[in-house]
């Protein structure tokens, strides 16, 4: 099982960084992005993906269901759709609080 350890000062991760976290090809991350509507990283003007901690948590859930538990893509989609609404509000609040904490830390410096 993969354990997520986020850098408290980092807001965005590249697709290369995300693929290293999960030890998968970046093409698989792009494929999952197309298949799972809940996964929607921001993109720069040049089209480079910028993944937030929330995006990485969704990828972690997809990875766990598909790679570790053996779910089909359809099964994983259904499972995530049912559970994402329950957790999305608390994840959103946690992310906002982390962003505020990071901003305050930068201001104190």
C-alpha cells in the first residue's frame, strides 16, 4: 500500500512527480484523467498538468481500487462516485486550511 506524504509547502505536483509516487507511467495517469471525471488537474497555458493534493488523493483511491483490490474500471468509477461526495467536502476544507497554513508560513518569513 502506498502512503502519501505531502510537502506542506508544495501546492502543485507535475505528472512526472505523481507517476513516481505511484510507480506508474505518466500515460496511465493521463488515461485515468480521461476515465475518471473526478480527476481534473489544472493545466498551464502550455498544457502541462498541475496536480493538487486533492488530485493525488483521488489517484491514490483509483490506484488502490484498480491495482491493489483488482476492481474493473467500471467498478472503480462506481465506487468512487458513491464515496467521493461523502469525502469531497472534508477534503476541500482540509486543502483550504493547508493552503492558508502555507500562506501564513510564507508571510511570517
